[in-house]
């Protein structure tokens, strides 16, 4: 079946009471990133890898209980123009092997008093004919909350 592609964008801002370097480390360190990005209650991690450099990839394979496999394949496009302050990446997602979406995302880390303002902007093409933007935004908010927990619990 040929589904129409649905294009959507959103921006989320979240403040963290720590340095931009520390927030950036939570994206670049494989153990830290796996904890807040891939692990979660009810998730079974089939595989996770992170090669954090321009042109590098991140690959996540998870299942929720006995549910279908979900994949997230990412390539890092920019980390160097603004060191420790910006991450630009493209990623695609599948569920049960069926393409779900392709996205271009930018994470900006901006000084904000004694902390860091994280600004995430995402542009997504939903490939299954459904507008998944509300669920994607909610999922990103949950990930940013998990990042907050990582920063407060694992320094």
C-alpha cells in the first residue's frame, strides 16, 4: 500500500541545572546515553551501539515486553561547528520491520544562568500515512525527563 508522507516539525525547550559540557557528555558517552535513551521500564534491549562523531552512527533495537521490535538508526551530521553545544543528527525508525519515520533533529545547548537550556528541534516525515507528531513530541519529552534523571543520578 502506498501511504502519503506526512511532514511535521516541533521544538521543545528544557532547562537543566548543570553545565552544557555535562549535558553534552550525556549524549556522547555510550553508557550514559544507553541508560537514559534506550533503557526503560518494560523495555527489552536487543542491541545498542553508539559511535559519536561526525559520520558516526547510533543503533538501537528494543522491544516493549513481547511486542514487535522497534529500531532507531541514527547518523551524526554535525558536532564540531559549535563544540559541546550542538548535535545535529538524522534518524529513521521502524516498528516490526515496517518503516515508521525519518527525522532531522538539532539539539542546541545554551547557557542559561547557572544551567543549560536545551532546545530540540525536530523535522519528521511520517511514512506510514499517520500523523505521529503528538506521540513523537510526547516521546521526546519523556526522553528529556530521562536525561534529567541521568544528570541528577549519574553525574
